[in-house]
């Protein structure tokens, strides 16, 4: 079974699962764009922000490009900056 089957449960259709996946990808993309915009507004490079967050700059790059989700702990650290 695919991972999304377990997440949405057996009573949902494949179309529902695809819709959830699409929404999830869109959220990742939008969140990454917002983080990038805020970073640029502060005048920080990816290296500088990554160092402040104690993450690798490649992780930040993937978040900003929408290829990696942001975990809750990282969102809290971002909010504290």
C-alpha cells in the first residue's frame, strides 16, 4: 500500500488522496516562497538564515523551493527571529 492510503484511510477514494497530496505540495511551495520573501526582506542570505536556524543551507534551499516540508520546530524557530 502507498503511504497516502494510510494517511487518508480506506473510506477515501484515490482522487481524495491525490487531492490531499496536491494540497500538501502547494502548501510546501507557498510556505517556502514566504520564507524566501521574508529572508530577502531581512537582507539575509540562505547561508546566514540557515546558520541562525542551525540547519544546513541545502535544507533551507529545498524548503524555499518547495521540495521539502517545514517541520513545526523549525517554524517556531523562524517565528522567533
